C-alpha cells in the first residue's frame, strides 16, 4: 500500500465518520490545510452521497417557516428596512381584522413581579421561545408556567414611548393578540382558551409597539420589535 | 486517486450542470446575506436533503428539526463553500448528514445496540426495478456495496448512517478494534476499486 493509498483511506475514514475524536480533529485540520487531501475527502463524499439521496421527500411547509423565522431572529445580515417590516404588519392587520372581535375576550394578568434578572433562570426548564428583534436589539423569552399560562420575560425590550403587545401567529399568518406586556418586568399572560390551539410548536410569537392601551384595531399597528418561533410546547 | 473524482464528474448531464451553476450562484448570494437566495436554495434542494434527514432520523419531527438546522447552518456557513473544491449538492448533503448525525448522537443513548453481522439488510436489498429509477451513481454504489461481503457492508452502513466510529463499531459487533479497522479498510479499498473501475 502506498503513502497516497494511506491518505485516501484516511480520507474515506474521515468522510464515513469512523475516526475517534482526536483522529478526526487532526484529519479535519489536515483537510483544511491540504487541498489535495481535501479533494480525497470530497471524492469519498461524492462516492457515498448516493446512499443518502436515494429518496427525496418534500418537507412540510412549517419547516421553511421555522427557518425563515429563525433567520429573522438570529441573523447578522443586513435586515430589511423598518418600512418593509411595517408594511408586512399592516398587511397582517388587514387580514386579521376579521378576528378582532374575539380579541376583546383576552385576559391579561400581571405577574407578581419577581426581579427581572432572576426570572430567565427560573423559567428556563419550560422555555418555549426566544424572541429577538430584526431591527431592534430586543430579546424576550417566553416560558410556559402552566397550561395556558405564559411567563414573558423581557431581557431587553425598547419601547420608544409605546407599549409592547404580544401576538401569536399560527400557520394562517394572522396575528392573535395575547395582550399587552410589561417592558421591564416579567408578565404572566393567560392565553384565552380560544387562542390556546394557536400556541403550538412552529407558530410564531411576536411583539409590536402599540399606542397606550394596546392596538386600537385588534391587529398590530406598530412596528414589530421582536419575534421568534415556538420551539416546544 | 484524483482520477476517482474526474471519473465521476463527466457523468453529470448538461441539465445537471445548469442546476449546479444556479445552486453555486444562489449559495454565493446566501453568503452575502441574501435571504431570498436561501429560499432559492431551499426550493431546489429541500426534498433531497429532507430525504437525507429521514434516512438518518426516521422520526419525522427530528428529521424536520435536523433539516431546519441544516439550512440555518447553510445560512451561516455559505461563505465556506468553495465551488472550485466540490459540487454544491455534495457540500449540502454532507453538511445535512452532519447535522442529522449530531442530532442522532445528542439523543441518549447514542446508537450502541449490538450489530448482528449475520443479519440480512432488508432495506438495502433493492428490487431490480428500483435500480432503474435510481440515477447512475446511486445504482453503481448499490452494486459495489453489494459486491462486498455482507458483514462489511453492514459495518460501512452503520458508520455512514449512524455515525458510529471505529471504537463504537468494535463494541457493537463485539470484535477487537484492530479487526474492525482492517476489515473496514479492506472494504473501502474494494469499494473504491469498484466505483472507479
């Protein structure tokens, strides 16, 4: 067996995942530094890929929705303009006007205000979503404290003199208001029974800035400052 | 062994070249932070990559999560893709396999059940008509794997689909590490010979 055969076998072992952790690190470092070796690894990947691509299946719609919402929450890329975000929300607002009537039923209660800095840790076991801003530095976590009861903890939530309102947006794209939340202390939010079916994995939470008293229309009227996908429930 | 690569490349059809070119361009735009381009990449590849996830993670919810993670990795790492070094689809498949294996291995327990080298591999014994539907490369790989001693094929598949390393495989088949290593290396040499013949 020649030296280059040895290299090629090592490349195959790396591509297959046979190496233990230290061997793998050293082989990966070599692939990064040595284009010839990297080409051998790539050749093995090409050889073996057909094992995995034998069958294709279109993934369900919510997979892409999840990816899109996490881009909105996490990326560092140049964000779309605030105006565009606002336009999107105005469109939501129109679409959602039909459900406005039911929003009157929502009950919002305030938390007995634990210190804000202690809340995220206490809520961590049932964390269901982390909301982040696309244009703003907002970070808000949402946990489920008991069925139908959310604990909404703003880590950072700019208000610009307005009040934050929480929405859930299920697959139909229509925001349902879950009520006004506090900007600088955790809020306990009771989800109205009518909206509970919308609070599920894959749906999106969003927070918009609204006039005092909340959205006058029952749909978001101000800019969305944070959004994030529900990852569990 | 670079002839191995070149012998595979010419089999890509002209239509495949176009698709590849579009994918390379879309990945370039993703690397510059273009979200619409990620949507293009997703449209072009998600069915194939979901197939990859399902192959490794039969639980659909987990496969869906792995697929999401794969595209989020694409979003963050697109700049690392170098079209001069390989095909975009191989890069995507490899990246997706890695995400799916990460997820498989993050579960407890990691795959550690004993492997019976005498068992038949029902899902790999493809009926002749399904061979027709596969593309050339897949059919060739299936044929070459079929030429290996059955036990070696089982070991290679366990490594590939479950991310089992040499030490894990040795434990799972209850054979000495050295035996497993030499067996798999011999199989890899045969496989390479068959595929590049």
